[in-house]
């Protein structure tokens, strides 16, 4: 994650998270319930988004776990 991503505080909406992870909506929310995926941040009364850095960290962790196999 670059410093510019931290500075801008970029958020990703669900379609972007799905594209970044290759997961579907049901899988994402199941992993959240299991404590294995970053929780979204409420950005308005009816909208949530994920911090880009949290998704990048999750992907890096998955890659590190895969490399250990």
C-alpha cells in the first residue's frame, strides 16, 4: 500500500471489492461474520465501503498464507 492511499483514505464500494478479491457478495459477508475479512465502514445512512488499505492487507495476508503451502 502506498502512502498516497493512506493520505487519500480511499474507500471501495462492494463492486470494487468483489473485483479486487474475486469473491461474491455472499462470500464476502460470510467471511466478515467469521472474522476473516475486513468489516465495511458506514459512509452514509444507506451505504458502506471498505478501506482500500484493509482490502490490500487482506489480499497480502492471503498471498502469504498461500506461499506457505
